[in-house]
């Protein structure tokens, strides 16, 4: 039974006590992230009233138009991370490169800035002006280098090395979901007390569902295997509970959050226009994959496990198929059959 008075900070401290070697730094770091997201949530809720919606007129490193709220969220997160003193580098989807950070407590004989944070400061920002749910995605790694500000090798680690990951969704309520490798837990922000309170403990995604999330407007650009799978989902077959229902918001955090709670598969495949996929490995795919696996789900690029992909760059893109285990396995089967047919030809 969920204790409605369990705050986010109390929960992460209790989780930390399971590890005698813990120093408390990760708990403080996660608390800093929660604080930053409370500030962002406040601005999201009143964005239309303070002229913060709309474009800045600039483009980010992805070549996309930057929204004013994107810039605000990025500034808040990077500032809070720098002030906390627990990280040696910040990596943001909005920045061209990572931001190295000196140890604030360098006179201490122990290294205190031993973590690296990756952020998508405001996922789904194209939906800001139409009041659709958007969110913040984050992941945390331990540094590889021994001291000083972080280096590129600290920032480019395989997804299995994550020590924590989560997201915050700004919708009808503000919800924080995270994992530190000890299950997936959800917290809802109570604005009256300014605290994230435990609302979903040890979240488990159903093994199979009957919902799929994908932008079918790209159907003509997909590979034959992908087209066959979507057609399969739309066929009538009572034995396999088909056809599936289509539920696509166009905001990754919102689509993922719904599927995490109710089951389903989210898909953003490669296509003839984006041969390497479109979602970012480090800022979107890795953290959500860590979460879904902790919840009993599965995540794949269509060939291999997302968390095992070796990153080559901070803004590397990847196809993403994520959600209920049996649904993702079925998708992989169709793509494997396609590769087999191609190799025979």
C-alpha cells in the first residue's frame, strides 16, 4: 500500500539505505533534479500568461526551431546541476557539446563531482502552444575519469551503465517517474505543499497489451517489415485480441507514460528520410529504456537491445521500439524476417 505521505526525497533516501557504501550524493543529485522540475512545472503552467510560449527565432543543435520554454528549462536544469556540486558534466539535447564542471569542493580529498547528467529539458516542445502534455527526461551515470571537470568519455557511456533515470510529465498534474535500479516509482506533485508524493510504487508494465503508438503519417517511408507489422496489428483476430487500438499523442514522454501504466508499444522506426532513426540515444532512448526494463518491459532498435548500443556521439540518433515485452518481441520478429528475405535476395 502506497504511503501518501512519502515524499520523493524520503523515498530515495530509504532506497539508498539498502547500500551501505552509499554516500548520499546520488540522493542529493536526484533531489536537485526534482527541484529544477518543480520550477519548470510552475513556468509550464503559467507559460501563456508571461509571454514565454513560441519560438526564439533560433535553432538548436538538431536544426530544430527553439521554443522559449525550451531555453528556460535548459537554463534551469544546467544552473541547478552546477550549483549542486555533484556532477562533473552536464549533457543537454539543447547544447552542441557537453558542459564540463569543476569540482566545487576540490579541497576535499574525495572526489565529490562523480556523476554525469543527460537531459532532454523539454521533450515534446512542439506541442507547447496547443496545451498537450510535455516533459523532462534525465539520466545519470558515474564518471569514468578520476578527477577534475568531466571529459567526453564520461559522457559517452553505454546505457547499461546508468545509475538512475527518470522523467517528469507536465500534464493535468505533474508526475515524476524514476528508477535507480530498484524498481520504477511514480510521484505526483502536490502544489499545496510543493512536494512530489509517492503515488505509484514498483510500477510494472503489462507483458502484452493491445495498443500501439506510432506516427502512421510516415507509413509510406517505412521498410516492408515495419509495414507488415502495422498491418498485422490492424487485422481482426479475436484469438490474439486484434485489431489493436492506435493511441499516438506525438509527445514521447506522454505516449511512454500511458504505455508504461497500461501497456502497449511505442514505435519510432527508421525510414527513407531518417535512415538512423530520429530519437536521440543518450537523451531519450537510453533513459526510457532503463525505466521500461526495470518495469518488466523491453526496448530495442529493431535489432538489438537499446541499452547495449555503443554511443559514438552525444546527439546520436536511433530507431526506438519500446513497451510491453511480447509486443516488442513480435515487432522484432517481423523485422528479422525482413532482414532474412533481403539476405536471401
